[in-house]
């Protein structure tokens, strides 16, 4: 369980990005953390990883303070940031270097995820385009088999086909014990992927409810616009 309780966080002393903000991710599933740009979605992911420290409040992962960054917690978490770079080495060397940190790393799942993106493991990371790097890093993330997978704007920079491949890779990499949190403002890209939706505005959770229990199909884009506008 990821629990965010009454946190305050700002990148400077003049303005808080989040203030007295609370939100729980209590069950496994694929969550959409949705909101306009600048509402603190990425900040929340970094707070969950313990890479940022709240000025007030606490973020816990299965009861452990995230800022402690304990190995037994970190090897159950993986963050795919919106922007990143990869070393100029082969994918196989890179995978070999990170596998000791993730006890359930699956080579089979890596190959399967890469195949969903029409790629193989016999590649050099330094020769890839940004779109290809995103596909490879996403495949690595799924292959770690961590209980918690945090994805920050994962469809940015992907074309229509690649977005479809992304959804397929995530669904096939999912299991009953995994919690995937997708932070995005590209609502349409994740509409058919989510089990649960959380829509946030500054310091407020405007909507937090499961989608799987709905009797009628949900137009997530309409729901997002209606919720944000307050209509």
C-alpha cells in the first residue's frame, strides 16, 4: 500500500506544490494519476520513491517511510521518469548491471515486452532514438517485476502505433500483486488501460474511484474535463 498523508512540499519557500495533500493507493491494479500540467503529479511519484522529502506529512510504502529508502522497499519499486538517458552500452550489459537489485527480474518478460514494441534485446542503447529508448526502458521496468511501478507521462513522444504497443505491454506485464501508477495529462492514451482513476488539482483529490465497477463504459476524457471544470 502507498499512503500519502497530509504532505506539504515545495521546490522553494515561496510556493508549495502540494499542501496538506493526502491520497492512498490501497489495492493492486493500474491507477491513472491524472491532472493538468503543474498539479504535482510528477512530484508525487518522486515523493513515493523517497527521492524528494516532504516538508510536512509522510509518504509510506507498505508502512515504511519512503524517505528511508530501505533496500527491501526499493527493490519492490521502479520509476520510469518522463525524461532520462541511458548509458552507451549494450542492453544485455545494462540488464546484467541492474538485475541484482531486483530479485524477481524476468528475462522472459523482458523479451516479451520488447517483442510487443517490435524490438529485441540484441541492441546498443547508445544508438537508439528517444522513442526507442522509452520502449526499451519501459520493457526493463516491466521485467523488474516490482510490486510498484511508477510511470511518469509514459506516452509522451510515442506515435499512435507505439501507444497501442505500450498499452499491450503494460497489460501483459500486469499481475494480481502489482500496482502500476500512471501519471499523465494525456488522458485518451490510457483510457482503456486503467482500473482506477485519481484526478487531482492543486492540493485536492477531485476524484478517486475504480473504473472496473462501472456498469456503463466510461469516456475518461469527458470525465476528466467535467471533473476539472467542476461541471
